């Protein structure tokens, strides 16, 4: 759009008006926003500000959004009106649609909701302006029709329509001299009026005469050269003083182009219905190309969509039969080509007569007329013809309507694709939740059984140690549920990322873990980009895992070199406090967490990140699964290896370093 979009926003919350105005100014290239806090003020601004679109809240004092919608529709029936409300319901939406609302949106704090609002405003205003331009064109076209050269006549009311007088315009209209019709050498009703329309034309005129009214009738004629043309005739009966019908007088003009335009418009309306049912980008493009050629009668058509990876407009649909001639693409190469210009300037590019030295097109393509129409952020619709100056104003209007609706269809296809993707994600999430639920429900049975059994024994014996065992099982249940909720609800979610220092987060995580005398060593600090809270949770789980599985290690030999039997009374295994080291990777962007504990057996490494996997009967099996999910949410990769001390080492790669 070249003119700024004028938006009248009505909401009884001034702060929300300010916020929305800021977002619209950012999302729309050219916008003027006028705000009011009441519907009454909005009605006053309707004429003073002359908006292109009204955006209104629903629940407001004195007059709600639907009442304002009705008032606006009484003044400007076609003005886009968007209900943007935080108090939505199916009933309100139904009432709004019945009242003629252009669109209905729920408020939200996310940027996406304001982006959606801006997009709906842009589409609504463009459609409104396109329709207004179309109606203005129709008005001008009708005025032109009423003044077209044609013929004035006087004839008798008989099926042959014997002419008493015919103006000179008859020659251009029919190819016959007026005198030929006046002398009866050429009979209008037999030789000029198309045989298939003779009965219809007679019936229309007779019905109007019976009602005492003027008549209008559209029919076909056969010119002297054999061409069939559409005529529009307007006339009335001429009566004597006594009421006797003497003759008919009227005016006939050629409306072949108007009828052709209406037929093309009717065909276009059918195509627009197909676009409404199409949810795939490429399918939308093919529907538009076929409509341009079959329904709108453009000789050559192409849809080129922008590919961000190649930074080019890729042809995704071209006219049947022209692909081979155009080297399998309707191509306009170079950044100065018409398609690229239309896309980058968002303006229609019209070349009534293509000159190869001034317009970059394929040298072997027989193109003289060219029309390139932008499709917003999506690409360009290109229409062409081998004949110079081949597109009339009506062609331009139909092409604009097609382009506007194609852009809307592409936008809808993107939205529906996003919805389908979201539905797929939800299905995957539900499957994951079901998996977690199955695992946890299975693992909860044992500790619950222990609790019940220990409580029964406590009732029978009164011994306190049964309560201690029951409390231990309850603690395990609590850990299990906590880990499951963390993995299910937060495992794939990362909040706002920022620059953090690995050492700072590691020491904070260390303080939150029962270390049982273990030691933490920081090999070297690293500045990285992460969600600090989620990174801390990742480190907490790794520290807890290392302390739990690595703190007790049997020595391989005694002080005399003899082997020590783990668990014996005389030669008991020595309990070593594990040391955990955190530091950056030497050969990649990332970091590691290593310990000098007992390590992870090779046969278990492929399964350590699976939810519910554990080698400890008291473990939940979710700690390392949470670690992996947090890493994936940051787009990191995690792998298990041996540490230098034969313990476990977890390496995280793909980590974005922060600028220090």
C-alpha cells in the first residue's frame, strides 16, 4: 500500500491503547493510529479522522463493541471493523459475525497476537481499498457505457423490429448502413439479432410494455462480418394521445467488453472459492495460474515465491505449455527484473510494451506486455502477453483482485500450516506425557506398597522404625513426581536467554545439591548464552547424579597391594568423596561436567537419557532425561564419555558463546 493505513482504535484502557499503537507502528510500514476510550468519541472521530479500519474492544461502558459495530455499519457499511477483545466467547464471536464484523481476535500479551492484529488490519484494509477501487472502476465503466457510440433507433413493435429510423452509429455497431435497415433490405429481428436471443428479447420488451415501463435488454447480434457482439438496449414505448402504441424508441450500444468482464468476474469468484479451500502454498499458486489463464484469459501467467535460503523468487507455478518455451521457467532474472521490483517495492509493475534493452527478460521469450503484482512477503504474480499493450483497465482490476486474494490464501495457508505444526507438537507432547505417566504410575506402585505395608506393621508393633521406612518411600514418591513434572512441563521450554558465566551458575547449582562431602572444581570459566534457571537445573541434576552414583568407590588394592573385597568387614571398601569438575571444551564450543567416580558402563550409555532408566532401585530415572531435554531446548547436543579419572564425563556442544 502506498497510502498510510488509518486505524481508529477504541478501548477503555489507555495503557493498552498506547501499547497497541506502538506495536502497530512497528509492524505496519505506514500507519496512523487515532485512539479513543469510548464508543461515543469513536463515532465522532469516524467522520473527522476518516479511518481505513476500526479496532474495538468488546466490553466498554455505555456502549459495547457490538453496539459500536452496528453504529459504524449504519454510517459506513463496508469499513473494516476488527473486534479485539479480552472478553471473548463463542456467543460474542457468533454475534459479531452476524453483525458483519471483518475479523475477531482475542487479546494477548504475546508479540504474535499484535503481529496477527497488524496482519489482519493490513489484509482488511487492502481488501477494502481494492473493493473500493473496483467499485469506483465499475462506476466509471457504467458512465462510459452510457456514452459509448451506438445507435439511436425508432422501430415498430413487431418480432422483426422493422426500423423507421436508425442513427449513423449503426454502421460501426453492425457493419450495415442505416439506410439498409430503414428500407428493410436488412431486417433487424431476422438478420442482425442472434437467433438464440430473439425470443428472449421479444419477451423482455413485451413485459415492460405491459407494465408501462421502459425496458432494458442485453442480447447478441451478428455483425455483417460474421462477428458476434453483445448489445445493451434501452428504450420505451411511444404512445398516441389515446394510448395506442405507435413505436419503440431507444438506444443500442456495444457492451461486449462489459459482458466479457462480468463473465470473467463470475469465473474469478468461483476461483476465489477454490482458494478459500486450499491450504497448501504451491496448490494456491497453481489455482491462481490456472485462473489467470482459463478464467481471466491472460496468455501467460506465473507465481514466484520468495525463498529465504536462496534469496530469490522461485517459480512454483507457470502457465501450461509455456514452461518449455521459457526454459522451464517464466523467468525474469536479475535484481532489476520486473518480478523482483514488484516484490521489493510492493508496487505493481506495468510494461505495456516490453523493450528488451530496458526490461530484463529471457531473450527467447516472446513477451511484449507484462504485469507484475506483489504478493506481500510471499512473492509476485506475473502476467504477460506476446501482444503489446494487451491489458485493459479491467484486466488490471481483475489481476489485482486475483493477487489480493492469492496473498490472503497464502497467508491463510501459512497460518493453517502453523496450526498443523502446533497440533503435531501437541500430539508429540501428549505422547510424551503419556509415556511419562505410564513410567511413573508403574514406579509409584512399589513405594506406595512399601508405605502401606510399613504403616500396617507400625499399627501392629508400634515400632518407630516402620515410620522411618514409610517416610523414605514417601520421599522417593515426591522426588519421582517432581522429576516427572519437570520433564513433562519444562523439558522442552527455555525462557529468555542471556549471557551467563558457567562458574557462577555452577556454584549456585552446587549450593542447591546434597553434596555429601563431594568437591567441586572449576577448570576454567566460560561465558555462554543460556536460560540461567534451566542451566542451573541441568547442572544440579548432573551434580546430584555424580554424588549419588560416584561417591562410594571400592579401592582396587590395599596398602600392601592386596585386593580388597567390597563389602567385607575386615577389608571394607573405602568411601571416597567424589570430585566434580566443570570447564569449557578444548576443541569445540561447549562445556563438560566430569567426575572421578565409578563411571557409566558402556552397555548403559545408550539408555542413560531415557525417561525412567536407572540402575539404582531408589532412583527415579528422570534426572539425566531432564538434562538431555534442557540441552535440546537450548539446541545443544549432549554426549557421555569417560573422564580422565575413569569416571563419567558429560559433554555439551553447539553452545553459543557470549561476547565478553
